[in-house]
C-alpha cells in the first residue's frame, strides 16, 4: 500500500515591490511562473521545465533598487548535471549563459550575497516599470522530474537582499518511512574440547633400597600409565545478532491518476 503524500501548496506569482527592506529600500520586482512555457508534469522521457518571468515595476528614486541577481532555492539534492537547457532573455534580448552568470549552490554551500542555496541567475534587471532591461525570462529543465512546491526566491540589489517570498518550483519528494521485522531461528554448532594439565610430581620412597647384582626387570626405557576421570561442567556464552542488507527493489505499477495520494481502504486495492 502506498503512503499518502500531501502536495505542498505554492504560489505562481510573488511580488517583492510590496516589501520594505531594512525599513527604507524596496526591490520592486514581480516573479511569475509562466505556466504556458513550463512543463511541470512531463511525459515519460520528457524533461521537466520551469520558466520564470521577472518584471521591474518600480519608479525612479533612491527608495527603489535595481535587481543585481536572484537565487531560486530548489531541492538541495538536485545536481548540476540534472540541470539542462538554461536560457535567459533580458528585455527581449537572449543572453549568453555560462558558468560565471549561472551557478548552483548545493548545501552546505550558499550564495554569499543572500545566504541562500540554489540556482543563481547573475543578471541585472532595471527597476523602473517599462524601462529598457526591466523584464527577464529565465528557463531551465530538469532531466529528472521533481515534485512542485514552494521554493524561496532570494533577491539581491546593491546593499539590500531578501528571501521573504516563495514561488512554485522543484522541491524534494516526500517519503514514507516504515520498519519491518522477521523472526529467525538461529542455530550454531559449539565444539568443546576438554584438556588437562599435570602439576609437579612428588616422589615418596617406600621402604629401604634394594642393592644387588640381579638384572632389572620390566621394560628398558618404558613408562607407567594410569587414568583419572572427573566430571566437569563447561559454560559457553553465545551472542546471537543479525545484520540487514537491501536487495533489488521490485515494483508493481498500478494506474496513475491526477490529484493527491489517498491510501486504499481495502486489501483488494493494495498494490503488490
């Protein structure tokens, strides 16, 4: 039976123009996930695609600050080789994308200016509504689809920054943890080998010594043997333990459907 995994709610649109930073500055930019250009639920073999539109809606004056760059705090398990087809358009003009203007900060690393991990787009956007360079379109694809949920949008301009708002983006999938057990009748053969040690001998002369010329009797160089027996009890401590190792995962796929997971209520609907 599968686990019920709630899908986090998130916003496709966030507006930093309504947030006063340090009580005196505003980064007047709106961020929107473009649902027409994005592919959030790709078909098998298709990349997942996220496209964000950034628009400056501010005015001239010291209160409003140009956007220097921004960071999307996506799932920290996403690696650089999973991110492909990055494209950036500023003011309608396609930009060259390279390692200097697009970086991935994977935890524990983070962007020094905002303190946020994630995908950094180092492209400036003008603050004034309708001015040249006041719009941007940022797209990237993931070779492995991820669950969609709230991710922080971290913004930086001059000496101000904020990570107060979150937009829909790739988040780490929720998991279900379960514990299994198995009864095992363990048997181990124990071999006990008794041994005996001989202490120092004591010799006692019995009667006077006999002196004569008669030859010695018995066996030359021989020895005498006698036996002793003793009932002994041997205690053997034995510790039983076990280790576990996962094998290859087997999957029995049921039908897929739209919406949140709901566990079946009868065994007839169980998978596997």
